[in-house]
């Protein structure tokens, strides 16, 4: 127990109503948060979509795309990417730059390392390795 614990009554005494000192970390009972009442009544309501959710919904919406005589349904996100690729193919430098940045972010340019095929163990005698290194023009340490 600390000195502050001795100064203030415990929670069991507060509930019984015997003594209660208002002060540091002891707000008056009528100003405490009431059970079931929000601490931020003007805040965002539950279930209200945030910006990320709205953007995802809008980009998933379907639109009709006509290629020649064929009409097919694609998402708005796909339509945007198709427009970006078409602009890049027409030598639009901004479209090209945006397309390459997007491709880099999704990992299009990541190279997969080749798997090891042979694992070798080489044992080198340090005395002969140092002499060979010196003879071949390397600096001795």
C-alpha cells in the first residue's frame, strides 16, 4: 500500500457511501460516466462506413464495358487499370509512371531467387590460403 491508498477510501467504502473525498482521481459521482451511456455521443455511429470501406465498395461496383460489339461487365477498379494501361501504351508519361509505381507496389518486379541445387563444403587451410592470396596479388592482412 502507498500513502495515497491510506489517504483515500477503498472502492468498497465508496460504494457503501460512508465517506468519499473528491479530488485527484476521485471525480464526483454525478459527473462519472454512466453505465450504457457513450462518452462521445456526437461521435461516429456504429455501422457507419469509414472512407476505406466506401472506397472499396465503389471500386467493386460493376459497370458495362463495350469492346467492339461485345458488352461485358467489369469492376470500376478494373476499368481504371485498363485506362491506365491504355494511356501508358499511348506514350503518356504520367500514366507510365503511375503504372510502374503501382506494379512495383504489388510486387510485379520482385525476382524470385533460384533454389540451391548443390551444397558443397570446402575446407581451406588458412596458411596456404594466405600464401595463395598473396601470390595472386591480393593484399595480405
